C-alpha cells in the first residue's frame, strides 16, 4: 500500500512539464540528427510551425498537388511504381529527410519528416509509403547502427530517389511475433549464408538493398537475431509474386526468399544479436512516418468529402447544410487534428532526444484509426459517388486500411502504450 | 560578369484563397488568411536565378516591402536561389495603403544603392492588379523597360526581350541597365528543394525603412469602397443563332 507521499510523488512526476532546452543535444544513439531550427518551441508547434517547416510544407504540398494527385488514380488502377515521381522526390530532398548532409541527406528533423509525409501521402498514399520505407525503415537502421563505411555505401546512393531500399522483418509465420524469426543466418568462412522467407516486404521489387533480420543464435531466442544488409539482386535471393493488395497498389509487396544466399561478413549491421533491438528502435521512429501517412490519407478523404458536400444539392440545399453531414465533418476534422498533434508531439520529443515510444505508438494508433474512419465517412458523405472510382474517396478508403496493420498492428500499439504506462505509474 | 539583379517580390493573399470583403468595406479580410509570394514575382525570381546559372548575372538580390511576415517571402526567394535579401519594413496598416509609386521609388533607390543593372519584377500583383511598378521604376531611373516579358536573352550589352502584347508577340532590344516585368509564360518556377530551404537560412536579409531610402510613403489616393462583384445570374438557353441575335437585341446588347 503506497503512502500518500509516495502517491503524491508519482503524480507530480507525471504532471510536471518536460524541461525544455533551446539548443543542444544529448548524444544518444538515436540522435544522429542535428536540429534544423535553433529552437523548436513545443508550444509554438501547437499554434504555428516554424518558418523552415512551413516552407517545407509548401514545397511538399505544391509538388503533391501538381505531380502526385493527378496521377494517384492511375498508379492505383495500373499498380504502377511511380518511378519518375520518386526521382523528383529525391531531387527535392524527400527520400533522405533526416539523413545528415555529409551522407547526401537533407539534414532535417522528425517534425519536418512528419510534415512532409503527410503532404506527400495526401497527394498519393503509394508515394507516401515508398518514401516512408526508404526514410525510416531502410535508412533508420543504417543511420543508427551502421559504420561510416556502411553508411557511405548503403545510404548515400539511396538519397537521390533513383534507388530505394526495403526492410525485411516479417515472415509468413510471424508478424507481430517478431522475436520468433525463423530465417537463419550462418557464418561460413568469409560470408554469412541466409536461409528463409520474408513476407509482406514493401518496395520488394524495386529496392536495390534490404535490411534483413535473421536468427544467428537460436539458443538466445530474440537476443540471437542479427541484422544484415543484403544487396539486390543477389545470388540466392529470389522474389515471390507481387501481392494483389486492397490499397497502396502502386507499391510492390512481395516475399523475399533466401536460399543459401551469401552475403559478405562486412554486411552485418551492428553486432551479433543486436537485430531485435535494431528492429524495435527502427519501428518506433517508423511509426511517426506511418502516422503521418495515415493523416495525409485522412486529410485527402476529408478534403474530398467537404468539397463534395458543399456542392451536392439535396432537399433544395447543399448537403453541407444538413446537421448529420456537419456532424461527420466535425468528427473527421476532430480526429485528424488530434492525431496530427499527437504525431507532432512524438516527432518533437524524438527531435529533443527524449523518450517518445509511447507517443509514437499513440500517434500511429490514433492516426490509422482516423484514416479508416475518415475514409469510411467520406464514402458515406459521397453516397453512390463514393462507391465508384470516378471519385477518389474509394481509393482513400482502400489505402487507409493498411495503416492499422503494418509497422505494428493497432493491437501491438495498445500493448506498447500499456507497457509504457505500467512502467510510468509503477503500480505493478 | 558583374551584373547585379534586383528582384521585387510581394507578399500577397494566396491565389487559392476565397477572398472576403471586410465588414467596413474598405478592403478584404487579411487576418489569419494564407499569404504567399505573388505568382508573377516567383516567375521573376526564377528568371533571375536562371540568368545567374547561365553566368549572365553575378548576384540576385530579392527585395520585399511589408511587415515582418514579408521575410517569409524573401526566404522563399532565397530558397529558390537568390543570394541575399532586403526587407523594407512597412507596418501592416501602412502596407494596405502602399502604392506602386512608393514601391517604384524604393526599388529605384535600391537599384542605385546596390548598383544593380537589371531590375526584374512580376508584371502585376494579384491583389491590386495595378501593373504599374515596373513602368514607374523605369521612369524614375530613366532606364528602358521591357514589360510582359515571355523570353529574355542577353546579347552583348543589351537584352533581347519577347513581349506578350495584344496583337501577339513583339521582340525588342533594351540596353542595360533596364527594368523588366515578368509575364506568365516566361518560365515555370522551380520548387524550393529542401536542401535549398536549409541553405536559405544562412543567407543574409538586410532590414531598412522607406525613410532610410528617403522615400515618403504618404498615400496619394484613398479607397472609398470595396464591394463584391454582382452575383452571377442564371443564363438562358436558345435554340439557334437567330434566336440568339433576337435575345441580344432584346436586352440591348446589340
């Protein structure tokens, strides 16, 4: 039974606002990013973005409206990888947003990444996921755990938009249960031999490199998983069929099949047994990207719905005048704004080198459920028109669905949040 | 090449915003409304940067008159490739009444101060549509002007400019120094890439007031009323050309 004073201590620790520093960073393995503004005031991010971020948002929005939005329907219908657009995104600096300039990146922060992801995804969810996987899942592990040589070899050529990478953790036998990786890596002389199958790999077809997680010491269970950089194409690596997905149909998703695939010893990322930790840390920051993608999709659905509602006449007035439609609009906007603020919070905390896991999970959870809600309501507002491909609402509905699944299902996010809370409250 | 070019860029209400007249009917609502660089000025900046890339021009200086927020416009110009900026501070209330004549005097003084040999501005601002600044600046400096430019080429010590005029296209030669105003088809402005946005933060923006340049910003005219255009009325459909002519005669149009 905790004493009153112990309880008071606990509550005051939680309710005290975080100490804010204007400049400077604690050196932390995750902090391979320099702040791109000399002071990011948390309070001002709530009200207004810093100037640089506002300029970045404008560039991304202009590009998305001019070059992604008009083509998004085509990419979806034809299942085509937007190669030209990804190249332009590279030229704009979007494919390596948080990578330091010395490796060819843009050197911006996670708040910038969140903003850019939202605007790009609002134009085309496929372009968003391609950008997210390259930035967070492929470059994340390399930035955090790669040697200088590995960074030069595997990051720099992938910053221009001409080449993309991918991340191979999930397997046919395990998604959420990442610790049960059955793909194995055996050291043999001057190379590692990989055997096994990875499933659901985004950018599977177009990527020219993959971060692959394989068990190198089965006895150590999840502490026996290591991470490897695998070039593509490479002998012993074949691709499964392209999955026929419900949404984000322009991005390729497939199995990576390793059959006695040999890779040099130098391609071990981090040290033996570090794989699980690398994967979990990477997914933490990837959540900010996916949360932003979900918000972009939700925003696109919302924009479509409110525009339509202002024009569609029924009962002698635009349907936007009807209260039940207004309720939907308000609910959609509320959820979008809430998810966005949570995402910004997670991004700013990460940029400040503070613990951000719980907020990243909250952001991803909130944003993905917002995306599916908005996709659903947008179709409802459009009625019959929402059900046909003449309007983008049905595509937003389909694109939104995956955000609740990949990079940690909504269920996993809830477990992450709860685990953090239990630790914070110290009640167990 | 030692040519310096001065480019004027104005912060205006974004073109996509639905404008609303203020309750006092003396202007439009600007509070909390999205603003951005005048599209024709973006074209002007783009042209100046392209001239620099072709080594025709050595330095691009972006100028904007306005309140503190005008610096955002200058920063965008820097992110597009301008080398440095000059912010002529004009408080928001004064900005409402700032006229092309004032801006022309400011640009003329700056052109002299900076020893610029070329001044490029957008042909008109999308808020007041006066289409006067370039012409007046040339007049004050007594420089030749090439307005509504859709193509600029440097040849020896003059510019060959193709102008868009009512009758089509006109090609003229203008000796330097000169004032040029950019028209829509001059070029397509580049995106401010993220690396350039980051670089722009290090570029200098000099601040000054109109008084520092000896320019008096007392207004010469007064806006009496601003109203919405009349609401669009429904039209009528006619069966054939004869009926059309009859109807037009009925309403007194022909």
